[in-house]
């Protein structure tokens, strides 16, 4: 048996985390790693105490046919990236890497061109995370340096999120 590389090792863990997700459109799992230690994990789900879409059997954004990357204020869920950040001390996130995996609810396929939404990008920047690694397929990924999100400020161009 060959040894898995570290990037895919952590992406596999993030993929397991996404299995706790409760979204009826797509689920994401995120883990924050610093100095080869997992600092925090997060998945998509409603705030504590509120019902999840999977429990309600409906997604407002799906029902309204809202395009991907828009109108997140209508979503019941907290994103995986935000949940991972909420549960981690900032001093442990500074200089860290976030691993992110997204899958479509209906097909279980990896989300094409997955990326953090505009709000999560802002949270990642302020958390001090240095890099985000996003799974494209079982063995391929894209590494994004958060500094690029600062320099190429997409909030000035009106680009939509993920």
C-alpha cells in the first residue's frame, strides 16, 4: 500500500466531516490545520437549536430556484468554513491551512469550481488563515493563498461567491 500525501490526507478528513452536513443542495466539510495538527472542523448546518433543511425536508433557496453564489441571507445554514472558524481560537488559526471539500447533495459529485463564498472569504482573511486547499476530485485539488483574495479584492468587482 502506498502512503497518501498530506494534502489528500487532510482533504479526506474534511470529506468525512461533510457527511454531517444538513443541506439539501450541497454540503461542505472544512478543517483547519496548523503545524500538522487539526485545530477545528466545520460542516454546513443550521445554527444550534434551529431545524436543519434536511429535517424540514425543504431548502428555501432550492424552492425559489436561487442561483448558486447568490442570496445567502435566505439560507438556514452556517457554512462549513464559518463553523470551523467559530470553533477555533484565532492564535491557532494564524498561518494555518483550511482544507475544504464540497459535494452535491443529489449526485454526491464534487462541487465544480468550489470556492468559499464572499462572506466566508472575509472570515478566512480575518481569522489569519494563510491558505485554502479545495478538493476538485478524489486526488486533485487547488491551493489558494488567502493573500491573493486580499490583493484581488473581488468585492470591488461585484463578483458573486462560490
